[in-house]
C-alpha cells in the first residue's frame, strides 16, 4: 500500500513538506492572536525563514503572513458574516471563465436506492493512496466515476481504508494505482478544473444525504456556509444537526466541499479528516483565488 506521487507542479508537498506545513497551520490557528512572525514560525521547523517562506508559498500560493491573515478561527466567520472582498471579487469578476482559475466543475450522480440498500454488493471499487497537497489521499473509483476521496496521516492508511470501506461493506475492493492516479492528478491540479471536461462523481447515500451533498457542491471556492443555511437550502430548516451528520459522512471530501461548511457563528467545527487539514484546504483555496486574481489584474 505504497503512496504514489502524482503531481509535478510545485504546489505539491513532498517528503516531510506537508508535516512542516500542517505544523505551521496548527501553530497559526492556535496563536493567531499573537501574530507569530516568520522568524518565530521558522524556529519551530528548523528551517531558515527564507526556506520556510519559499516552501509555504510554493504550497499555498501565499506567504505564511498571508495565510495568517486568511486562515484563523475568525477566517470562516469573516467569510460568513462580512465576506472577504478580495475573494468575493475574484470569484465574481470572471475567474470562472475558461481562461481563468475557476472552481472544480463536477457532474454528480447518486446511485440508486437499490445500490444503497445492498451496501455496495456487486460493486467493484478500485482504490489507491496518492500524494496530495494535504497529505496522503485515498482515491476510490468505480466504472462510473469517482466514488470516494479521503485523507490519511502517515502510518494511518489502513484505518482510512477501513473507515471508507465500512460505508460500502459488501463491495469488492481492488488496489489499483493505475486507475486512481489520473483522478488525483485532475482533482488537485487547478489547471485541470475544466468545464468542458467535468469530473464524474458517483455517491451512495440516503436521499437526505444526497441532497446535502448536492447543496455542498453549490458553495463556491472562497465561501463558507453555515449548516443551518444548508438545511434551509434543502427545505429542512430545522434539520441543522442532521445536516451536520450528513456533511460528516460525505464520502468524497474536497471535491464535494464539506470543508466549506461551518457552524452558525462561523467557527470551524469538526472535520472528519482533522481541523488542521480543514484550515489547510481553506487556506490553499484562498491562495489559488489570490493567484487567479493576480493573473486577472496582470492580464
């Protein structure tokens, strides 16, 4: 079960890079009120300030200082309550065009109630662990498209696979890097987010879960939405807790952006794959939008 490197662009951490990046994200999230300096953060990692600046900027698309400003516990609250003009403007003024950075285009298909009741019986799911910007990614695919995406910390691959396979216990699982690597290459490379070649996603869930996951797909990059607002969107305004449970059960993380769901106050509440990773994803998205806005202004 050896992970395979699938991205050639500099945005992808290699070796210990993600461990360093995730440590810095966690430190910033805990100590953001103290506004830790680049020198302070560098001492935590054993890197020089210059080396940390280059590593973090390569990964996130913005500096540790920019990330400090964009990703703290208050980041989601600002997005939710006040909005972040740079991100909103970047998204609303043409970045979704074919020559600009845009959000991931996805075609979504829910498997039939019969598929759900049989818990995957007769279904073959191919899987592989591959390197992503957020640590190891477990990619799961069927003949109909992407069926699962999870994250795993080093040494926890078997636990991640057990967690995901328990959702469809009667399916047949086959390790297949050749089948899964192309999906990872598309999912984590913004240059491959193309409307003319949408990513096919298939999910197995209850009708309620499918409606929640479809609502998550409507949330654009750079925005966060409260569970209560998702509940209202699907016509169940009193079902915030049930919505939270469905968000937590999302089998296709990142692509179906459960990381953009937050508490009513805007707080970054629990994430199945860890709050540090949730902050990392939101910050990475902020960096992608900032880079896109810079390209737009340059053009």
